[in-house]
C-alpha cells in the first residue's frame, strides 16, 4: 500500500506498540517516517483512526497521498463547502473511512463528542505533538484539551503522539498532558 519494503529506525517498534493498544510518544527526525507509524496501524485495526493535525495543507497532502494509494481517508476542516462536509460526515457515519484528519479545534466542538462516540474510534494520532506543550515553539491551547475530550468517550483509545521537534522539557510536558 505504501510502497516500502523495509522500516526506518524505530518504525516497527512504534507500530507494534500502537497495535498492542499502548500509548506512544515518538520523537523522530523530519523525514523519519512518522506518518507510517499511525497510517499502517489504521489499516490493520478495526475502526477509525483520528489524526489531529495543525495544518490544513498537511491534512490535504496526506489525505491525497492516502487516497491515491487506495486508502479510505478524509479530512474535515474549514476549506470544505457545506455539501462536501456533509458527504464526508455521512461516509464517517457509515464506517467507510479508516483515517480522519482534523484540527484539534474541530474536535472540541460540542457535537463532535457524539460523533466520535458513534464512529468507533480505535486510535488517536497526534501529529506535530509539540503543539501540546506550552514550552513548544508552536503552542496551540486546544491540543492540551485532547486528553479531557478522550476521557468523555467510552473505551480506551490508544494515543500515538509524534513530533520531530521537542526539547526534553517539551517531551515531558507532552507525556504528562496526554
């Protein structure tokens, strides 16, 4: 599906841990294959993997690549017209999507808790996880509310948090917050 014949360093361990429903924090360099660490498990488990992503362009690029590879992926963000957003929501409600990309702000909307409960969320991937930390270079306050939101959804949902940039203080803050 992804066109790779071997794993990059630490990918196998991260993927295995997430498939065992363990929470994972991964600090991998740019180009180190962070996306595969949540995309491959999403195809191997039942249910939806929600990917929290801070950038609209990044969401679109990743979804375009996944769809080109035949993976049922989508994003929901402010660039979509109402008709298209409803069509994507319908596919999510029908269980047709494996990976959903959304900004943390969207996950905090009131009706999203009900949506997430009904969509059989199997895992949560937090891309650019340094945004969680108040000491990170790109802090987004909604990222700090992700754990609270997950606590309101029934069942244990494993988290994989990934970033390429995190000082030891930022790493500690990410783990503590999640």
